[in-house]
C-alpha cells in the first residue's frame, strides 16, 4: 500500500530522480560468478540459487581466497564478453533513457571502467547518455545519490536498502535469492516489473 502523498514510479521518472545498482540488477553477475567457479576452480555444484547471502562465506562452502579470486575475475574487464544482462534490462533501460535523458548507475565495484564498457558495448548505450560511479563500498552509495539529487535507487542487496532508507532515499528491491528476508520495501521481480513501476 502506497502512503498518501508518496511518489509513484512515474514521478521519479519525470524528475529523473532514480538510479540503478549494476550487479544483480542490470547484469546477471552471479551467473558469471558461478560459471567461473565451476569451470576454473572445479566448484561443480556452484549455481546462483545457492547464493542466499551477499556475504558468500555464510552460504558457500568455499575458502575465502578462492572466493576473492573469482570475484576479481568477475569485476575485471576480461570477462565482460561473458557477462549477460538480466532479462529485459537491454530493452527497458533505453525506454527509461528516452524519458529521463540520462541514466545513473552506482556500483560498489572499485572501478567504473568495465561497467562503462559493458553498458556501451553490450547494451548499446551512448557514453554521453549515462554515468557510472564506482564507490568501492556499499556504504558510500547514499552520498553519491544525494549529491546527484536521486531519491529512488534500484538495489538487490537488502542491507544497502536499509541504509539508503535511513538516508532518505527510497529503495526499490530487485528480488534475488540473497535478499529473501523480511523487509518493508517495494519489490520488483523482473525488468518487466520495473517497466510497470515506472509506467513505460
């Protein structure tokens, strides 16, 4: 139930007051993570459905060094060609761009360049139509969003949603196996849901 006077998705769209996380929202990063784990590290039973916590050490029986090696490969540029968009992202983002004029992606990755290249080459977004800010930390996202006047953020990490809400930014939780715990936030389960939320 939407609170009286609360903004709708259309309001956020018309004001350009929204932004997106990248991994787990736009890009199917966990599928790539799992594939690298299986193919290069012999973790034959590693699949995205087994990742039920953003802290991998809590849900995967894999040593920390191996996890870090896989993550390093995933966030670097060498595997961009294997990173797929989540279904519908490649069609909905250009439609949002038509109305908003530009898109902002805020990621906890340490380097924006691989994300910029992927958005340009894989999704065909012009470099002058989007900005990627790599914060290097989940906790720094709110500051970036506030500085750019963004009051809605599509995010898949539940802990970040609580942090954003406390900072006055409305989280839109993109459902994933790793965020299936009780929460008060509006959920979207797909890019079709995102399109519906924004009324496009």
